[in-house]
C-alpha cells in the first residue's frame, strides 16, 4: 500500500476546497442582500435555493461526465464557473442578478464538490482517506470563516461589501491555473461503466440510501444555520445586527477546529462511533441555544454547534466509500445530489420563521439532527 504523500499534487487539490467554501457566501448574502433590498425571510432564503438546487439536477450527470473526462478536468471547469458566478453580482447588483450569480456559483460548486472529494482520495494513501477528508473540511472551513469579516472590512474601508465577490473570483481563477499545472494519476474503476442506471441502482442498497439521506440532512443543517444564524441571534438574543452577522464566523471557527480535531481523532476512533457522538452533541447544542437567553452562552453554543456538525459530511462519505470502494464516482454523484438539502431545509426554516417564530424555524434543525443520530446508530449495527 502506498504510504507516501505527494504534496505537489495534494496542495492544489486542497486549494479547491477553499474555492468550494465560497458557496457559504449564501449566509452573508442572505443577510446583506435582505437588508439592502428589504426582503422577507422566505425570499431571502431563495438565495440558498438558487445556489443549492443545482446539486439535485447536476450531481449525477457530472459524476458520469467526470468518469469520461477525468476528475481534474472536471474540477477545473467547476472552479471556472464559480469564478464567473462570483463576478456577476459584483458587476451588476439587483435581486435578479444576485440570484443569477448564486445560481452560477451553485453550478460551479456542484462540479467542484463532485470532483474534489474523489480526486483527494486519489492523491492520498488509502489508510489516510478518512483523516484527509476531514482535514479537507478544515481547509474549507477556513474559507467559510473569513467571508463575514471580509465583507465587514470591505464595507467599512471601501463602502462596498461586494468587493468580496471580486476577491474570491480572482482566487478561483488562480486556483484553476495552479491545478492545471499539476499531473495527477487518477484511479479508474475496472470493468464498471458509470451510467445513470449504475448510479441510481446504488440507492437500492438501504445502507447507501440512508447515507445519501444523511448528506441531505447535514447540508440542510449547515446551510440552514449559516443563513439563519444572523437573524436568530438578532431576534432571539437581541444582539446587535452587525455582531449577529459575525455569528457565522464563530460557527465556521467551530467547524474549522472540529475538522482539524476530527482529522486527528479519526486515526484512533472508528468513523461510525465518531458519527454517533458528534450527532448527539449537535442535538444537545441546538436545543440549548433555543432555550438559552445569555449572550455569552449564545456565542459558546454557536461555536459548539459548528464543532458538532463539522465532521458529519466527510464521515458519511468515507463510511459509504468504505463499503463500495470501486463506486466512488457514483457515490460522489449521489451524495452531491443530496446537497440540495441546502436548498430545501433553509426554505422550511424561513417559512416557519415567517409563520410562527424564529425559534420555530431553528427547531427544524433539531429534527434533522435527530434523524442523523438515528442513522448513526443504524450504521454502527451494520
């Protein structure tokens, strides 16, 4: 078994996870655009839907196409489309152009997420896959965390928070050129032709179906908390609007440390046990933040929620690949398709917030985490 790490190939692949993080701009986008254009909670969440709907429509076709043209080529196409999507709302700013920009960002991000995870599997030793998949989420969390502070900085220094789109667009373009200069020996499954039928046939396995459902739920929790945390901290705790928007940076800081800790712990702890404990932690933290009224506890709990959610995505992916190691393209396509949970669950949260209260909206996240905990118990038995 190959144990040596090729850092020349690994680093540009890890850089693609920074580009992958740019879709988390939906959170700051919801807050800033809603404020600029006086949108309702439900209409604001359409920004999330515009970005994450494409995972449902394109993930499996992208998985099939990348089996033909290669993961690296597919990844570069995705990062290029991401760059275009980021530049659209910077050049022309209206609700329609914002939705169009985030739609392109979602298309690019769909491609990046389908391609980056299996390409990372190709450039690291087999016995380090779970650890590096968690570390890649640590890298992604760095990009996610800096969005809100950078938006605040550009607004304060230059009077235009949308400069964030320009900077991240340039980073995406540079990442395309960097990865393009690197040669990567991609593993190709022998004797298996990837088709729509072969991909969707995997859903006939109850185990894979539940793993795909887990991705739907955990991405819904992640995007839902990201896009609603600002309004929740403002309305529930009475925290100043600008400070409340920074809550997502605390959340992503928790995610960043969680993925770093996960990368270390997964060299010692079973993926399935870790999945169970981290799901349980998420349930308790979400219940506590709805019941709490302390400003100090608000920040602590936001951090701990990020810590709890951090590793569930890579854990689920590695557990599924562990069972079907020769079907990574199809599994990746199905799981990325399930990222459309980021389009559905935030809309539910916005609807419950408009109809009942912001606390009722956040309760949707608890229901999702309870389902994840149930699947984690099932995966332990299997």
